[in-house]
């Protein structure tokens, strides 16, 4: 039986109107109206658009978002808009898991942050700081940054902002083994979402709870939340949400029908690439490969991993690159290509043995040990 491989999306949200929101829909509708109002100044429209993007209330193609961020940063004399432009760009690069670029835009945002006492402005800087830490594999630092941002959100009583920080916080907590605290964060986020009516965030909470509960062995509850996430994502009809939903459901589906599981993974890949989300597409190919490996289709499994690796830029996150590499070595061992597996495992170990990410160090050490045992070394 395949154990579900849960997808935790790393997201960044922002705020233009620092206010306590008991219902997300009016604020979302107001920002959409401002962003499309031809009578409003370009700066006002761009500020509203950046807030929609960072709150995850719209999800256009990532390349168009980067172009918009460049325009914002190029608007002379508007320091706050340039600051938000840096946040928007950093958010996209963090979704693509390209740590160096995230750090570049974090540095820019740090220089540009307005001299203001508005706490939400500073909170989203902590969010980008956490993204940069995640791509370095520094989960402890990311937890610290996110908790600081969450504290600022709580101070201004913006419940919509709180839920996003709680949702995001669950990922690094899970990575360091704090599963109880991660589940508690998601449970708190669920309660807030049900009160604010933020259906987009709710979809993410369902996915997060599915992963968290699956980790602690409550598979029945995990599968129930996966189905809730899938149904809500289909109703919302957004490529980013559908990509995550199909990938989260691919392994449960494969337990009933292997080809159905592969089809779900393919759908997740298609929805990811529709908005230029290469990183999530890589996850999709990895999950597809795992199902194919389980089915004994080793050549197909290797081909899927090679597609994922080919999409990775040279400076992709250590976590993603190492995981794909050790997965490839595992498939090679299954295929009886032990020498190739050993050579790859040694390369990965030499490259990542000093990584700050404990998971990466564990993966490459385990891969090398398995490959050496296969070869009798």
C-alpha cells in the first residue's frame, strides 16, 4: 500500500488594509475592484494587485507576476510600492524553490521597507525571511521568523493574516518532528478559516491537515481531509489549488487503481505548468515515479524522475534536488544498475553531507549506505 506523499505548499501573503477581517470575501472583492478601476492611479491599482497576489487571492501565470513585480520596483519615488514589488518577486522565487533569488529579494525588501509603524508591512518581511530560510534548509530559523510574523498579525487582530501564518508555520514544524504543534497550528487555522470565509486558505488548511494527520498515523482522517481539499479545489477551479489537490489524491487513488493514481499525478503536473509552477510540477513527476516504481514499471519511474530533474535549475533548493537525486539512485538499484546508483549516491553525499537541512543529510547518507550494501562494499 502506498503511503500518501503529502504536498505542503510554501506560500506568502500580504496586507494592504491593516484591519480585523471577520469575512474575507468583502476585502477580496474590494481589492479586486480597486485593481481594475481605471480611474484609480497606477500605483493604487498595483498596490491592490500585490495584496491580492500575496494573500493568494489570485494566481496568474508566475512569469506575468514577475513582470508586474519588476514594474512595481521600477516606479521611481514610491518606496512602499518598490518594497511590495520585492516581496512579490521573492514570493514567486520561493515557490520555485530558488534560494539565492529569494535572498536577493529579501535583501532588497529589507533595504526598501518603509519607515512605518504599520505592523503588517513588517510581518510580510518576516514571511519572506522564512521562505529564504526554508530554501537554505534552516527549518529552525524559518519557525522563528514565522512565529514573529504571526505575533504581529495577532497584535493587529487580523484573523485572515493569522490563518496564513499558521498554515505556513505547520510545514517547518512538521519537518523538525513537531507534529503535535504542527497539527495544533492547522487546527487553529481551520477554526479561523471557517469564521472568515476564506475558501482559498481553507483548501490549503485541508491539505495541511491531511499531511499532518497522515504523518501521525491517522490515515482515515487524513484521507477525509484530502477529499475535502479535492472537492473544494475543484469548486474553486484554480490551477494552483487543483495541482495540489490532484497530487495529494494521487497516492490514495493509486491504492485502488495504479493507472488512476498516475492519471491524477499527470493532472497535477498539467495544472502546475499552466501557471508556470515548475517546482510543483517537479513534485508531480516525483510522485508519479513513486507510483510507477510501486507498480514495477522501473523504466517509466526513471523517466519520470529524469523529467523532474531536467526541470530543476542549477540553484534549486538542496531539499528538492537531494530528494530527486536519492529517488533516482533508489530506482537504479531496483533496476539492477548498482554501479550507477553507487556513483550517484557518492556524488550526492559529497555535495550535501554538510547541508543545514537534517533531512537532506539523512537522505544522502542513507542512499549511500544502501548503494554500498547493494554492491557489497
